[in-house]
C-alpha cells in the first residue's frame, strides 16, 4: 500500500489541467455569447458587423464594415483624449505634488487621486459636454446630420476649451515647429478656430503642465516652511538623529485640515479653468 504522503502528484496535475480546460471552455463560451449579442445589436441597428461577398469566380470573401473598424479604432484613443484634451492633466499633477508636499507617500493612493481627478475633470468639462450633446450628439441621433458632420461639430467646443487654456507663447512655438518641420501653411490660419488639433493639443498639454507646476509650487511653500521650522527646533535641541519628517508630518496634516485644505485645493483648481 502506497503512503499518501509519498504518492506522486499525478492526480493533482490531472485536476489542474482539467480545471484549466474547463475555465478555457467557459471563457470561449462567454466570448462567443458576447460576440453573438454584439452582432445581434448591430444587426438590429441596421449595421451588419460582418458581410459575405461573392465575386465572379464564385469565391467568397468576408468583409468587415468600415464604420465598425473606425469605431473600434477610435475607442483605443479615448483614454489618451481624456488625459490630453481635458482638465485631467492639470488636476492629477497638482494632486500628486500636494501628496508629495505633505510627505505622504501612499495616502491618498494613486487610485483615489485618479478618481478625484477624473470626476473633477468631468465637473470642469460639463459645460463643454453639454454643448457637444446639444450641437452634435442629439442631431446625430435624430439623423439630422451625418457622422462626419457630428464629429466636426463636436470638435468645436473641445477646440475652444483647449484654446482658452493655452498660452500664446506655447501656441506660437508649436506653430513655428509645425511650419518648419511639418510644412504647415501659416498663411491659411486666419483665426484661432483655424488652428489644427495637431498644433493645439501639444501646446495645450505644455501649458497645462506649466500651470500645474505653478499651482504645485504655491502649495509646496507652506509645508516647506513647517519642515524648516521643525528641523531648526530639532537642531537647536540637539536631536539631530531624529528625522524632522516624523515630527512635521502631524503638524502639516493638522494645518491642512484646520484650513479646510481639500476644499480650497479643489475649488482653486476648478476656478483656475474659469468655469
């Protein structure tokens, strides 16, 4: 009789492979159900996701709708557009600098900071989103305009928002670079609305980073003063082996709470966009 402790782990391997195979089959089944549901939705909307064409020689060929390809490609750029074309960049950089100034490495966590930045960005961009909904989305749903017209109409509010937050020197710098390297026709730009997004987006991001660091510098000064005072007191008392950060951290948190720091920071960042 073979002892259970010395039995080869063949049963465990078999169970492991069996569980892996079952999970794989379940995943394939769920993926098939999701694709079938997506195909039914597109077919109900009158947009076939996949068609089968037959040529003169009788050979068949599957063709994917070009509109579906365009939509799936656009979905990949949505995170980049949210980060680089909205108020997200300025807010998340300021919050990160604030956490560093307070001396808190993981509080608030990165997930909390990104969540705050996301919803505060939605608050700042709400008038722009309302304008896009009224001018582009609702007419497109009512089939009053074509998809290309809806995209061009939705571009205008975003363009105006980024232009209002972009510094003139940054815009001039990227315009000169586009003229010298990309062959941009500067004479064709008769008004600010004619500035292409390829020039406006990098200028907007550069301006947002500069503004975020300016706000972060102003936030850093009070906490730096507390660190200097605590370090001077410890030096005068001969406690050079004690880290000033351990002593100053409670005072910085207490000061931030007493002045209602979170409300001031959130309100100042929202007001910096001129909403």
